[in-house]
C-alpha cells in the first residue's frame, strides 16, 4: 500500500469481519498499527480518492457487518465536514422521501 493514501479496511479473524476502519491520511500506517498489535489474521482494503468517499464506504461496511464487529462506535465524519451517514435510518428516510417527490414542472 503506498504511503499517504486515503482508504478503508476490514480486519478479519476466524473467517469473519471483526473491525472496520478508515484512514483519511495514511492507510498504510493505520493498517501497520493493527498488524503490529496482531489484531487480526488478515485484512482487506480499498483506496479512495476523497475522505468523503472513504467515509461513505466505511459507513456502508459498518452497517452491513455490524453484528460481527468489535468496534461498536459508528464511523465519524471526516474532519471539518458535516457529513452524515447515508445508511443511518434518518438519512435513508430523507433520501427516500426526496426521491418520491415529483418536481412541480413534471406535474404540469
């Protein structure tokens, strides 16, 4: 993994995802910290172009694997943003509501 990459990762143990994480500055350094502490048997990762995209992917992974995770705290938004998780119930409801609205121009 090249240094300085933004990315997400999953730590695996006994064939299950046990931890989901992200680095907005240096994915390699973060994964090496986990490896040094022997927190998992192996890891998977993805590199992303923006911290916002990494947050969205981490949130998706967190919600889909929540039952087996050891990290119980929801992913935080990238620093200096007000990003909200697109997978939490209030956001899902707001998105669905917006999609169901018909623009006024269409109803004429």
